[in-house]
């Protein structure tokens, strides 16, 4: 057995086939259906079968053989470290706007890792540049039809790409993009907009070039550059202001109408931050076209408001006892969170108080909730009357854990604040938690509306 060390199981999803079979985090997968696994793609192909035999080594070094029967295409529920199951492909670019390059000391080690791995793009929607993909990797993507992929383009101007990516492989990325689209691979793209670099005519050129590649380019997300107070040794960049942002939104609105008529899709989508910065209302639900780039911050705020609208129509007018709650948020979501508090405070016996946290760790210009640290929250909340429960957005926490960016835990907040702290993904889950805390015994029909 060549791969005697196997693949480290990092997480087992609760209730999954692997969990029900007794497999634990910390074990190592040695073989799957008597095959050694090269990487996560090999694993996913075999995993789709209905009957699987696993050879594992537990955390005491004991070999374990496990048989699992499950419905076709149902995941086993295993995650691995590293997530690719073999060597992660690291990013070799030094992009002028790279957020990782602006990270200060004191964060979890994985937050300093830059990946540029097509496997993570296909499986989890990670954005890659294609600048370092080899011919063999391109052929594997084509052969297995690993689609869609998520690609950071930023600009199609070869000279500007060299500047923005700060990499000799910048031109190769465009060549690889064309090869993949020609082979039928579908691509979602993003452009991180940096004023005075790839905005204006350069942005229009990039969008036009992507459109000209054909229907294989499914969407283009425009995302504003994020700058932290720890930025040093990198080119000077400007932020968007409300005036320039409003002009951008107006311009993209015109382009969206053109593409909708010609492609049957608006094609270009703006990150939520642009609308909040400009003080403009969010587009309607239908204008996001099934949210192709939700994980990229395109439409999260609209989905938040959609949940809130459903809550406002629910027939729950009173809680059985008084509950006071504090809802924590970054400044970027302030309009939506204020509206949520207004809606929920119409319920008798419920008081919801929003608290908007300034980002002291990365700098106050970083306003999204997902980049707040546990200590940011502690500094803001300590000494305040926070009520019966504090709700924090689940995007603040590492996936499948209770860890904040700075390795503080939810339990650390609870101990310091002497109140329960719960992570929630949106208005529905938040209100479900409130109903649970209040001890409401409402009908299954009403409770089900928030599940």
C-alpha cells in the first residue's frame, strides 16, 4: 500500500452515511472500494456509488473496514485535510488587491493560504485564475467535464493583466480560459474592480471580451476592491465612493438590459456592497436570475430581505414571555438589519436591538460581517446590556466550527458576556431560535415556516 498514511478526515457531517457508520474526524481513509485515492476528484467519482467499502485507520492506528449502503449520489459526509486530498495548488500571483496579502498576524494559519486549484473551484466555487494550470490539468477538466468553474478574470487586457496579477503567467490564464470554453466547460467569472485600474473603458472591454467568448461564460460578477489598514508594500489603490458607485450602477443597468435582450440573461451582476454604498435599493429577486454568484456576495442581501418579507407575513403576533435579543452585524448590512429589527419588534413581548460592529482588526473601511473577529465583538459588547441572547451571523465562523477568524470561540463570548450566544444564517433561523428560547409550542405548520 503506497499511500499508507492515507487521507486525514477533517470533519464528518452529522447524520451522514459516514457518521451513521461510526467514522470519526481524525481517522485516515486508506482505500475506497479497494482503490487508493489520488485526489478529491477521484474520491467524488467513486463516492457516488450506492455500495462502498472503506478501509480506514482510526486515531489509535487500528485498521477498520466499513461497508456503507446509501442512495446513489448521496455524499458520504467526509471532509479532508487538505480538502483536495493531495497537495493543494497554491496561487503564484501577487495581485495588487489581494486580500490575503493584507492579512495581519494573529489569524488562523489557513487564512494565509492562497489557493488556485481547479478542483476546489469545481467542488466548492472557489475562484481561480487559470494562470498556473498545466496542459494535463486542462485535459483532465475537459475529459471529466468539470463544470462549471469559477474564474477570476479582472481584465482581458494582456498588459494590464501583468500589472494586476503581478505575474508572468497572466497571459496564460486567458489562453486557458479560451481552451476551456471551446471544450464546453461553463464558467462563472468575477472582476474585482479597482478604481483607475480596471474600471471605465477597461471594465467595458473585459465584459465585452467575455461576452464574445460565447454562452460558455455564464455570468460576470463585479466586486469592489477590499482594503485593510494592514496594507503595506502594495500599490496604492482607491476605494469606491457613493458618487462613483451610483454611476457604476447606472451604467451596469444599461448593459444588463442590452444583454437580457440579446442573451436572455443580464449576464453582469453587482455585489451587494455597491447598492449599500450608493444608498440605492437592491434589485428585485428575479433580477438575480437564481443567484449564480451568491457565495461571491451577489444577492445575499436580497435573500436576507426575501426571508424577512416571508417573516412579516407569518401569523405570529406574540411570544409567550418577554425575550430581549441583541443582533450583531457589520456596517455593510446596516439597512437590512435595521429593517429586520423593525419587523421583529412588531411581535409582542419581543425586543430586538441591533448592534453594528466596527472592524478594529482589519480597519473600519472593512464593513462586511464575515471579516469581523471575536475580539471585535467583545470590545463592542462588553459592558452593554445585551438581553437574553446575542445573535451573530454564521459567516463570522469557520465552516463546521464555532471559531472566529482570530480563533476566539462562541463559548468565549458566552463566558465573558454571561449570556447565550448563537450563530444564525438569516432572519428565519434567528426567529426560529427566538421561538425556541421563548418556549413557544406553536403548531408544526407555523414552526415549519421557519425551518
